[in-house]
C-alpha cells in the first residue's frame, strides 16, 4: 500500500456542476482540506457534492453564499473519504469567480505483493 499526499487546484469556468477531483478505480482518498475563494465583487452561492460511484448519486455536503473577496476554509468539514471511482463536484452561480485547492491523501494498493 502506498500513500501519496497531493493537492488538486481548480477554477470554475462555468456555472454548471463541474467535477474537480476523481479517484481512480484502485485507490481511496482522505480529503483533509478544501478551501474555496470567491474572487468576485459580489456574493456567490457555492455548492459541493460527493459523487458516490457505487450508488450512482451525488450528495451535497456544502451549500453557502460565499461573501465577495473572501475564502471559506475547509468546506469538506473534518474530512471526507472517497472510495474507488468517487468524485467531488462543485457548482457556483457565476462563472469564473470560484477557485480552490483540494488537499488529500491518496491511498492505493498498486504496489502490494499478492
């Protein structure tokens, strides 16, 4: 088993629901931190979801009107666990205004013996 500590940055260029991180079919991830920044001069509604691939459904875990020129720290809460094939999706009501970084530990079994 290997553990890799990673960051995945994102910029929402659309107001549509956008996948910002997908876990491959041989790994799991522990999401440790996920700040989002509103770079717009007005408040922006931001929604974040976990797509559970085993259920084929999206589950909202964050919904907030983020104030202009501010950062919401760790919108993932204490931590999120993503299983094989799961993803994080984010949507906002105005394009080109929301940026962020997902810090996570990626755990896979690709180098296990037997």
